[in-house]
C-alpha cells in the first residue's frame, strides 16, 4: 500500500545550538516551517532521544541552516547518523558563529531563533522559535527530502519523524548494496575495491548485499 504521507513536502536542514558545557551540537532534520510572519516564527521537530533536543531545552536558542542541492552530502550524514554527545560534528565542516550559535556555511543560509514555546508529542518535541537574525550564503536551490532520497540515495535515521524501514525493498531490478553506517544504497553488479560511500565515506567493507 502506498503511503499517502510520502506526498508531504519536506526540506533538509541542520539544527544547531550549544549544550550546558557550551559545546557546539547539532543534528539533521527535515521537519521545519514558518508559522507566522509578524513576528517571524518558525517551528522545528526533534526526537526526544536526540542530544540536540536536550541541548535546545537547556539553551533556549537554535539556528536552522537551510541546505542546498550543492551542499556536501557528508554534512547530512555527519549530523544525522552521529551524536553530538560524544562527537565533534563541526571539526571538518565550514561554519561560523552567529549570535553565539554555530551555523553551517555550506548552505543557502540560516535563521537564528529564541525558543518561545514547545509542544511535546509521544516521540518528538516541537520547538517554536522567534527569529532574531537571518542571512543568506548561497543562491542555490534548496534541497528537498525527495531530492536527498532520489538523487543522493540517502536514508533516514530511525528517530526522524519520516523514517521508513529500509529493510523493505519495494522493487529490486538488480544487485543492491547498502552502507551499514548511513544506509546509502548503491545499485550495481558489484562494488569496486576502492569504492567508498558518497555520503559517509565508509569503505567497501562496510557495505552489505541486499538484492
């Protein structure tokens, strides 16, 4: 049965803030929207299990970096499949500090917000933020969730609101190889000895055959 929820439109974003130790933290999300224009407010959704969720609750501020189709896809997997609790996600990624919050430079631009309200669901917190600063970096086409899956062959962490079980392969026309780190799926008869995952740079040895 085709899931009608797949017809919703999503983007791809990096949410950043800092924790109580003032360490830079962040994660990849696809659920964000503007909810009012005056004053300007946006809403984002983050899983309870995500360290960034806890950090936003402590700092009451967050930045939303809007990724473009030209954004380096390793940024998505670094922020989406690792935890800020024990990983410095910013060590190899260009960023700068705005209003004391790190923002991703390889993006269309950023929006910085103060948290003004929250809504708790069974699995996620919806943070409502009032915009205090925003600016553009690139005049590129924003990346959509559909583009990330169809063009980059990316997958979604289990704590994302739009997660689907990637063990379910709807139609297999040939061999497929899945990265055990980030879930990227390569279609082809075999993997070259020097093949690396285009999303997370994992080597050939980290791929498993799924079809």
